């Protein structure tokens, strides 16, 4: 059990990549905190799935864009498990529009969650991560942060911003033996991909040398590695899990 006795907080863990990460960490012995903002039923399904596999999990509601919410979530986690060893900043949203049509509200909403939420959660958990035995910060970015994407100026900006943030926190935590890394998935088979028209999916596949979209397990396996002691000499890195796409 690679993560036995480790407490892992996964934001946006009720579905998609976040759910796969939470279940992967639970399967490897971690105490998992399943964070959600509004999908309560789905979050409890994730908790139940982890517990059915003999893991340990709790559900924690918080809007990561709200610092007060995040502080209350942390207090509940600390009461339950004593602190956080691994933080996976996965929660994110999209508000897609061509830049000419994008309002400041559209811009700010994505910034508040995708970058503001990362700040809030990392700030609140920072002392735990720094002082834990090999604490781990894992930020979930996107190939869109590396390549840009039509109609996603706000989203791409937040995801590329995680690269600089990750590198900086890695430098600041290195003396304590804790690490920070970033995972940048390509196009993954989740609900976010489903509404994309087939012709667009075909165009995307033409850019992927492995000629397939990622499964959520392709991402969760890498996060499990980064959360474990096996990754102790890796920090400040951006890991592109994208089927070979250039960036």
C-alpha cells in the first residue's frame, strides 16, 4: 500500500479525472478527502466506492474559490486526520468563448476557480505539506495550457499559470524534502469531451501520435506515482500525459 497513512485532499473529486484520482489514491491505502462544490450525490458515490474497496474516505464540501470555505474544509480534515500530506489541485471550470465575445465576468470566473482556488487550497495546506514527511503538491493543468486552444483564452491562461506556480512552490519547499509537480493531461474521455462534435474529435485525434484519447486511469496512475515516495527526487516538473502531442 504505497500511500498507507497518508492523507490526500483531492479538489473537484466528484467526477471525471478528480474521481479517478481519488479512487486510485484510496486503492493504494490513502485517507482520501473527496472535495466537491455542488455535486453532493456524486461525491458520496466516490466515497462509497473507495470504502467498498476497503479504503478510507470522507466527503468535504467547499467552493475552492472561497477562502472561508476552504479554511472550514481544512479544519474538518485536520479534525478527522490530523493534517494533509498530499494536495491535488484538480478543481477547475471552463467558460468558453472567442476572446472578442469574452466578458470580464467570463474571464474573472475562470481565474477565481482555476487559479484562485489553487492559491486558496495551497495556502491553507502549505504548512502541512512543507512539514509532512515528503509532502506532495500536485497541480492538474492541461495540454491547453501548453498549446492554447481556440475559444479558451481564459482557461488556457489559468492552466499555463500553474506551470510557474508549481515551479516556484517546488523551489520554496525543496529544503524541507517536499515536492510540487504538475500534470498536464491531453484530451481525456470525460463528460467535458462528450459534447465535442465528431468532426472536431477526428481533427484532434490526427494531432495525437498514439491515436486515442486518454482514459482517466492514464492520469490517475501518474498522480498516484507523484503522491508516493517513489517520486521523491522529482520536483518542479510539468508532466505531459497527452499521447505524444507536441507543445
